[in-house]
C-alpha cells in the first residue's frame, strides 16, 4: 500500500498520453493504488517516462468480452476510473458510465478530453495549442507585433486538463463517501484553461487588460515584470510589482533617474524597458544573482532544466530527485503527516498483469480463464 493521503484508494486508469498519465502520477504519488489498463501486445515502458511512474500495468485485449468483464470486475473494486478517449469510445467498448456505475454505484468516473464530452467540437481531434486557442490564453502570450507563443503544453494539457481532472475526481470522491453515489467528471481542457484565465477575464472587463499582447503588466509589457538578457547571454527574471519591491530594484540596479519614478505610467514603459535592458547587459547572470538573489526584488535566474537540478534552493528542498539515473520532479504538494512518496518507476506494459489482478481479488482460476481466452 502506498504512502500518502490517498493510501487505500483504488484507481483504474485506461492508458493514454500526456495529461492522462500525469494526472494518475499525481494521484499515485499521493498513495493511490493504480492499475493501468494497457493494450495487449503493445510495447512500452521506460524509466524516462516519468509521467507513468508509480502504478502497475495490466495488459488486456479489450476486443474480447472476457477482457471487458475483467475490467468491470476491477471497476467493482475501484473508487475512481480515469479515461481520456474521445467521447463515445468507452461506450463502444462496453465500459461507459452507465455500465460501470451499474456495477459500482459509488464509482467516480473521470473523463478528460480537449473539447469536452459535448459541444460542436467534441469529436474533433486537437492538441493543447488548439484548446488554449479558444480560451484567450494563447492570444494573450507573446511580444508586441509578434505571433502568439505556445507556453509549452502546460496550460491546456497539464494545467487545464490534468490538474482539473485530479481536483474534480477527488471532490467527487469526497461527495461519494458522503452520499454513497458516484458520478461522471467531465474535465475539458477548454473549460479548465478558461478557468485558469479567470483573473484576466476580470482585467479585460475592467479595462485593465489591453490588446495587443505584450503591452500589459503581466505579459512582459512592463519594465518591472519581464525577462532580461545578461552580459554573458543568459537570462534573469524580474517581478517587482509592489512599490516596496520596485524601490529595491531601483536601488540594486542603480535606477536613480527621475524617469523611474513613473512606475505605473504605461506610456513610458517602452522607453524604460529599453533603458533597463541595457542596464542588465552590463553584468553576467551570476553577478546579478550575487546582487539580487534572495532579496525582495522578486528576482530569479532563468535556468535550463539541467541547471534547475543543481540550484541550491531546489537541492535543499529535494524538489528534483534521481531515480534509476533519471532526474525528475519530486512529489507535490507536501503533507505534514501523511507523507507522499514516489511509488516506483514506470512499468513495462503488462508487467503486472497476473500479480495485480490477483491483488485485486482475481483467483488463480480467473487468471487461467483469461489466459485460455487469450484475453491476457
């Protein structure tokens, strides 16, 4: 049994890519016992697949009724089911919500898609960049006069998708424990990413947020909230929004001219950005770290992934750990009493088929029957 606040919670995860595995990784890190249903005959399983760490793999041929029945037997014992197929796929497999909730009325049935279970785009293919395009998020990120810049696939897949699915499933689980009734959680990345934009919708309505992108306080338009190149071609970040923090920035960077008094004068931001760019190019990143890091300027060096591994703060908190020679994020968040732990590396597909089924209540005869039917 895993360590963490979800110890004892059983989850059936249907294998997917990207945000699906990441969501299950978070729940596994918190102690959940997760069986991932993989396709029989598929290849895969690598220590570099960090998002798939910490669960067991059961490989089934879902074209066979015996495999579908095996899934339903697992689902009977599960608290949560998680899937990320296009709408209708699970129903066609005979594993839709109606069937599963009939077998387990307390089941939380989590579904994550880009567009959601309903709506005119529900059946269309897409990726993170497309989902966040509909929310205003992608349009809001970029430099003035330049095209929108994809923020990796953090906003749609992982932020608006995986995190909202995890939160939704756990909220539904709490409710099911009170009511005895399960329900379906429809986590659409378009919904989640739009929710993440709540503050900016408010800014827009109030007139605080303007177009085009790259001209506002939080999108790089302000001289006191941006990244800057240093003398050695590296980068630093500044976020001196509050007056008391801005005052320290002026002191440490030598910004004594009266021009800098007009911190919130948007008309002067372009001029001040040009001037401060030249200031930061007078010293190397390490030199600016010596002057500014750890102060209330709101400063940090912009680190690559390889550099982040060795930063003293990350090392002190063990934010990044090494497992089987692979550096990877440690568990998050952290709990004071029910400590979370990484339960293990990513499984090889089908690695735990027999052992996991037996742990979840299948008899030797049940497993032999699945073998004879070539379901496993």
